[in-house]
C-alpha cells in the first residue's frame, strides 16, 4: 500500500486555490454591481437599452 499523502495535499491545495479564485471572481462581480446600483441611485449613471435589446450600464456625460 502506497502513501498517498503528497497527492492528497496537492489536491487540497488545488481545490483551495480554485475556491479562492472563484470567491474573488464572485466578490468582484458583486462589488461592481453594487457600485453600478449606487451610481444610478445618485444620478451619476443610467441603464440604457442597446441595439440588441440588452441593458447596459452607462455613465452620464457630466460624470465622466
């Protein structure tokens, strides 16, 4: 029977790195969304409908 401890440690390290990257991605997206919501509430930006029908965030000219 072989000792699989180094393989298990490596697997746990990879899983921890993936969890960290996933959490960072989700956190940055949530922070950006919150910033956009605050900018719209304060009147510095708006949501605009693009030509394909989707909505996009757009800063007002006076706030650029």
